[in-house]
C-alpha cells in the first residue's frame, strides 16, 4: 500500500454509510472502490453521486476484490460480528460502526482474528476525533482541571428509535467511549436503570452511574423521547470545571475557574470547612474540522504504519463490557455490577 | 382566632428564616409576634428591621407566649423533630422547613402528636406553591400531557454545602415533593447513587431513579459542585412534553406538542412501528406571585378552617420515606429499595 | 415547455452558485444543462459533482444553447445588468441573485426588456420563501398581530467583507425584501447612517430607518464586523408581537400575546393612560423545507404558467430604490431621503 | 462633617427613591435623616420600614434641616432643576436622578450655582458604577480591545411608558452616559429617528447614531414596546470585541479574540485584502456588588474630600447636550445635528 491510497469497500448505505462514503472519497489517503447494500434504491443513489464506484448487493464481492484493502461496516449492530469476521478472514482491515459487536465475547473473537492476521480492527467512535473532545482530554491530561470529580452527561432528543439495540447501545455508547478516552482511570462497577415507553420496543430512556476506585463518578442520561435535543456534559475537577454543550454551534466548551476551597482551621463542628471560589470563564476556540474526516485519515495512517488506533478494538471491548454490565444492572433495577473481572467473563465465553 | 390574624413565632433567623419573617409579616392573615435565634447578631438585625417584634434566644419563650398561635421552624434539619414536638405539645400549630424530620419514624410521631391535639402540622415544600408547579400539575391532571412517561430533573449549582444533611436531603427533596404532588401515582421502589468529593462532608452529588407500577419513571440529578446553576426538568407524556426551566426569568414552562405515533400496520419485523410528531410549542404565562406568600396564606387558611394542607405532614412523610429509601440504596451503590412497606417500617420504629 | 422540465444554465459557480446548481438539479420541474464560470478550477469541481452537465467559461454558450430555457445569474452584483440583459435579449427567462442590479435605472431597463419579450425576470430574495417569513406574513395578513407598529432587525456576523457592494447591499437587502413582502404598506422615506472601519473597503456597518405614512417604522441594523452571528427581528403589533431568531435551529418564531392597553378614563394629566398586558407565548412549528427549493419550483411554475413571481422584478425594483435612497442618506449622515418619486427618478434615467 | 456620616434627605419615594433610601441607610458613610414625598401613603410605607427617619410632604423642611448635608432628588425629570437649585441655594450637596435636568441650559445654571458655593452636584448615572461597565472601561483603556470601531446597543422591554420624557431621555440616557465614560473621545454629531405608537404619549422607540472624529461610531436602539427585555451591547475593537449582556445573571461580559486581518499584498483589485481571525472567548468574573451602593459611597467620598465625581455635573451636561441634539434630529427624521458648539448654545441661554 505504500505510495498509494487505501482502497475501501463500504457495507451499508443507510443512515451513516453515506457519511463514510463521502469522507473516504474526499480523504487524502483513501478512496472508495465499492459500495454494498441490500436496497437497490440506495445503491442507485450512491451510483449517481459516485459514478466511479461499483455497487453490489453481495458483500462477498467486496471481500474478494483485490482493489479493496479495507472494509467499512455501517450496518445494524446485530450483523457487525459476522461481517467483520468475514472481512478479517478475507484479509481486509476493518472499520466498524459503534458498537463494535453486540457482545464482549464476539468482540474478543474479532480481536483475536485481527491479531492473528496482523490486521487493523478499528471501531468508529467518532466523538473521540472531535476537536471538542480532543481539547477536553488535553485539559484533563495537562492537569488544568485538577483531580477529576465527575463526568455528568445528558444526551437526548426525539428519536430515532432503534429496533435492534436499546438507547444505551445507541446513545450512551458515545459517552462511555468519551469517558474511557479522556479519563486516566477505568470504571470498576456500574449501576443503571432504564425504562421502555413503547410496547415491543427496546428501552428508550436510561441512566447509568459508573464508579471508579477514586472519588470520581460518571453519570450518563440518555433519552430517545425528549422534546428538545440536549447534548450537555458537565465535568467537575478540583481546580476547574467544564461545561461541554455540543448543540452550541460555537463555544462548545466553557472552562470555569470555579470550585470550593477547604478551610482546615474551622472551629465549629457543625460548620463546613468549605469556601467558594468564582473566577473567569474561558471558551477555547474549537476548530470546525469534521471529526469523521480526521478519524478516517487516522484509520488510513494506522493501516499504513501498523499503529494502534485511538478507537482500537481493545478500547471498543472495554466499552462493550461496560454496556453489557449496564444492561445486566438494568434488568435488576440498578443493582451494581462489577467490571473488570476478565477471568469470569472469559469463562462464560 | 376568628376575626384576627394568626400570631406566629419564628425559630431560626439564618438563611431561610428572614424570608419566613418577611412573608408572615406581610401576610394578610398572619403577623410575627416573636423571633428566636441563638445568634445575638441575627436577633439584632431582625429587631432593627421589625421593631415591633420581640426577640429571644430561648425557644421556650415562644411556646409559652399566648399571643403565638403557630410556630415556624427554620433551623437545621437535625433539630426539627425536638422543636416541632415541643411546639405541638405546647398546643401550637407548626410550620417546619423541609425536610420535616431526619427520619420517617420521627415524622410519624409528629403526625401522631398533631392528630391527637388536632393541630396543623405543615412542611414547607415551597415549590408546590409556585405558579409553575401549579400549572404543570394542572396540565397533567387535565390530561393535556396524556399518560406520563417520565419526570427527569437536574438541580445543581455551586454550593451551599450543608453540614448535617447530604445533597439529596437538601436538593432532591424539592423534586421528590414535586413528583409526589403532580403525579397521580406513587413510586414503588428507588435506586440511587451518590458520591462525596470533600473528605468529611456529606455526599454532594447524587442520582435517583424512582420506579412506578406504570411505565412512568422519575429521575433526579442533584449536585452541589456544578459550575453553573441548572434547574431543568423534562416531563414526557404520551400527548405532549414539558420543559420546565426555573432559571428562566420568564417562559419557565414550555409545552411541546411533540411525540411519537405508533403505526400498528408495519410489516417489517426489524423496522420499528414508530413515527415522529412535531407541532407547536407553547409557553403559558406564569404569574410572578411569590410562592412563599401563597404558601403562608394557605397555612393560615388551614389553621383557621382546619383543612389539610397541600404540603401536609402526611405528604411530608412520603417524601422522607423516599429519601430514606434512597439513602439506603446509596450505601449499596444503586441496589433498588422497595417503598410502601409500612408494616416493616413501623416495626423498626 | 409543456410536459417537460425547464432547462437551466447557471452563470457563476462561486459562493451561491453551487446552491443554485444543487437545487435546480434536484428540482422536480428543472434540470441544469450547463454551468459557466471564469475559474477553470470551479468548473472542474462542478463537472466532477454533476457529470451530466456541460461547462463553459463563455456565457454566450448558454445564450445560444436551445436546451436552455432559463439562465440563473450568481455573479458579482456589478455584472448583473449586462448578463441579465444579454440573457433576456437572447430570449431566456432570468433568475438573478439579489440585488437585481446596482441601480434602479438598470432594473427598470431590465423590466422593460422582460416585458417586451414576455419573459419571466425574477430576483432571488431567498428569505421570502422560508417557512418562517411565510408564517410571519400570514400572521400579519390575518390580523393576528393587529396594527403593525414596528419591524426592528439585526443582521450581523464576522465577514464576509464584499469588495463591490457595501453591507446594506449585501445584508440589509434581505430585511428590506422581507419588509416589502410582509407589510401592507410601502415606506415613504429613509434615514441611514453607516461607517467603514477598513480603509479602502465599502461600509461594513449600517443602520437604516424606514418611515411609513402610518405609525409604523422599520429599522435595520447590519454589521460585517460582529463577534457573533445575530439574526434577530422584533415585530411589534397592537395585539401581539413576534421575535424571529433565524439562528435558532427550531423555535425560530415566538409570538407573544403581550402589549399595552389604553385606559381612556385616566384623570391625572401627568399619569399615562397605559396599562400592560402579558399573556402566553407561542412558537408555531416551522417546517424545515429548504427555501431555495421552494423558490426554484416557484420560478419554474411562473415560467410555465406565465405568472408574476413573489420576488418579481417589480418588487426587486422597489428594494433597489430603497437601497439607493439609503445610500444617499448615508452620504449625508442620516438626512432623510424621500421615496416614491417615480417621475424625478425616471427623468435621470 | 469630619468623623461622622453624611446626613441625607431624599426627595421622592416613588420608583427609584426606595433604592436610594435603602442604600443611603446601609451606607458606611451615609445615613438618611428625612424623606419627602407628596403621597402620604408612600411616606407611611417609608416610615414603617425606617422608623428612625422623619417624613414630610414639604421639601423646604429638608432644606432648612441642619442635620441634612446632602439632598438626593428622585422626582420626575421636569422638577429636577427647581429642586436642585433650591437645594444648592440652601447650601446642600445634591445627588440628582438622571437626566440631571430637562435642558442643557438648566444644567449649566446648576453647575454655576454648585461651583459658586463649592458644593458637590452629582448625577445618578448608576450604570457607570456597575462592575461590568467598570471592567469594559478598563479593557478599553488598557488597550486590550485595540482601536474602538463601534458601540452598538439595544435596550428594550415592555414599559414603563413615562409621561414627561420620551424613551431617549429614559433609556438611551444610560447608553450615552456609558459611551461618554468608556470611550476616549467625544461624539461630534448625532442622527436620530424615533416614533410614537400611542397617541398623546412621548416617543416610545428610537434609534440614535453618534459620529466621532475617528472611525468610531456609536448606535443606540431603545424601545418601551418590546415583547422581551433586551440589554445587549456590542463593542468592536481592532484587536478584540465585547458582547455585554446585562440580562445575563452571570457572564455579563464576553470578550472575543476575533477580528479581521489586513493582507497588504493582495493582487486582485476586486478581491478584498481581508482575512478573518477567530480565537478564544473569555468571560471575566464580574463581582455582584450593587452599583448604587458603590455610587453612594463615591458621592459621600466626593463630598468629604471635595473630589470631582465620576458622574459629575459636567459629564451630566455632555449627556444632556447629546440628548438635546438627538431630540432636534428626531424632529427632522434623522438630519444630523452637530455637537460641541458651545457658543451658539450659550447664546440661546
């Protein structure tokens, strides 16, 4: 692949697939060779927009095409495992929509397959490549916020109800990927509750608490049935605090120089030793680069230089493990479920 | 008391007490006779503003004063039970800051005492008397929203850290009183998580899920350590949805004619039978009447006409039971705790 | 042209041209035959996106092409007159970017030419076709707002500085077209002030007041040098008032049932006979239809059915006359300039 | 007056008077001796709140009271001149509500009287003492914003219609006092337009442009008939720009590191030599000190130390001159009126 572009085949031209095709087409290091979808109408649309790309309704055509180095999978979650496994087995690098697969076991098998064949397996957690999340991670890792106390997020809007995954696999997965990326520690247990307001549908509203060994706590609230779109995250640190509002066209991140100060010399037992500190607010300029373009260049770079992606399959596994644990907690109305018990997990695999 | 104003003694002139004194003084049916506080500086301040009112540092002076018909208690939560019991025993009607008492058992004993003496015991859940909450209750009870799917609320700001109660007894108590008032059903169990970021302080951040027998779910997020003040509640119904933002100076309530519609004739198993409906938004005019004034007139009216208050001690008991159950769930990281098991509860009392 | 699509040639593929090509391509009643631009790079881009369309750098190629029924002109304002005149002379219907031409005289000559040849000449005042402006016009014309007292608008952002027109010909033209469309009366004079903060550039900031025979007044504030994007219009009526915020993704229009009430029986000479009325706010649902698509279908319909367009050349003339008068007022620091003196105007032509 | 508090008499206990009494009462260096109003009900109210203060309906009682060092005047504008002149003649320092007097001539006579008697004559332009305006002035005077290009302000809400002054004397006076205070130069001419929507009332909506010798321009938009309250000011500089929103409870001032950059080496005649620069936004922490308290302490300090106040009568004169010129421009629909022609002005006096 040296000195040339990565040839990409895209499976699935529904909601997200067109974004993948557009960005793989516009990428410096990538071009689209073929598009696969079961719907002839969608293939016709893609053909009209990208006359130079072939189309097919049989994904095997992509796997046997020597011009295709990598396969991007943007199909319903329940098909991710079979398609990714087939692509890896055919020697293709793989880029999969989030979540990587419906179960942690399946993710582990895909990782094994990718490792055995020395192929890149990357999961599309687009938010990690947004300038906003990159800036937040930087502010945390440089110590600007101090010790991290909490991550508290709301992600809600009206729709789209999914048929094969519930709201945590559809929306909370974004926050969990962000938490996993920006924090320096991993959660140790999870408590989650959820509810379903449409008979026969998956849960459309959920709340997840992630516990850490430190004082840090993360909470994620997701809802498919909200009258307005909310994408708001509060991150509290011992030195500063962030409000990250992704609905804002500009000023997505506001950094508050606010907090509490401890007064060790308080005499009164009933009086708290706490004072309040209020300083300036600062909104760093955030570039308007499209995250998916950055991510796709990163994928191409990982393939060409054999690097571990930011949204590696290993990180995708951690996220799926958290979603699995949250799902178990949901069935028990919030009973906490421990994470990071790899042996027990693997046994069941 | 016929043909005259209710004479009131106020115990506690700290954060909330001055508001009580101001409103009991301005009330048509009430006047303040005496103020009690342990801090001479606060008494001097009150004396300067209200020269006609006597002051004392001994609350027994209020209990023995025949000009005092009712005692209002605005002291730390841990003192509510003893003060309210003494006032009732002295034959005074009692108005107590929220929460009524630190334990459900104590509340039950106060209720027994009030009932035995045929005295009014009312808890100050001020939010129930705001024009906004009154309007929301009306919209729910007239069926305007349809079946209620969820109540989801955030109540956060920087401070004030309390020393004797944690954030759920300080802030979530407001939402629980509202939920208890506006919904037509009672929660059956609760899952809650919380965390503490200041050593030696009570929990400063918590998330509570309340389950109901129906599809309805309520969630309350509270935080003493937020960079900005948030007072936002989403209420989802099958017909309409509300966003209630108490930080807004006007347009506190927005009613959205939005929702989902079910399509029973969908053929595709994987395709959800759900459509989306987006209509007008409507912000009913909300009067700017001060809730505490309304509440105090209501208290006087209940005393004079021997009526059951909206924020009766019985409703205060339900709220304290929920807070107790949430506290137990917090110690077990979200394990659900059932509500409404009165016998077992009373046994432990 | 019966039973077939309108063949369109587009001149100018810079900032706005690509939007025209996209919408003329997607239109039910239109298709793009050829694109003309002087920049070979832009032609190459258009060719790549629309392989079936021919390209040329000579606009005469469009005028002589029998497959082209109409020409759309999206070039700098100073070229509008020559290009439109040439197109009309060649028998093509014409769709021109706003403003129609740099002077009212030129607009009159284009109108004469179009009338003589019975061709449609339409100016692209896109805002008139937005669902928001359509809704506002409806609210005014049904009497919902009562008598209109004022239209007060701010339209500002950072950039883009134009080289051949100042900020009123670039931005205020939008508001003037809206005012001309939604109100039932025409302005009779104008006072305007402007300033230039970049040597050698056109004015980048301006304020325009339009006077009417009635009590109504219109004010437009435009600025190319604002730190944030503002698109806010207040419309005051005797019965209701509108806030129209085009930056809002939803709830663009808010209708306030607010105003003053006159009390004719006031006795005090110094006391005003005015009371205040505050009622509900209502945000009608606004569809998200792209205005340019609506406008282009309307253009095709006008051509095919020989109808007068909403944004006719005659209305475009009124707008240019107001801009000319405002420009004269600007050179005299706000001295008012009368409108609607057609004879004197025509003499100078 | 050394070593003791300034004794103050307050004339007028209507809308603003109670704020003056409260702040003169709470001030470290001031106390209220007596309150004068023509309305016995208002006097009774003040007596109840301030039992130690005497009341009278005859302002002469204040002028002859030796315990009164200074008189504060919060009466309708048309009475300012007579009351202030009488107070100065009686040897009292004077603090007058804005605007100082209805005409510049009257202000000049008051200044003469104050100078002759070496008394402090200060006008209450409260906004100058807000932490926000103080911060803006600092940002301008330290050069943080660079060269100032514009001040553009909107100040509108529903009511209160005044009976004796129009909207520019009521609301625009605030902006003109701020402009006069924060900028380093004085306006040289003014163009203004206004309209009246209630028969028999003063103008309720106005727009004022102030021209300076430099590139700087100021524009003020005021309206008593707006559905929502707007208090928004944009200040553009060559280096940075400010958005000052006084309706915001916090983050009143946002400083944008944005602007244009000139590219002197542009080759294309039609292409502007302008680039755009977008950097961080910063909201300095603004204290919540009540401006009137700061102002009243400043007044006491000026009296005791014989200092020139920030809102001196001389600055009040400049403001009234601008309002007079704007009023003349309004009668001629925006025709510009020159400022700073003191001789002609004085002749008419």
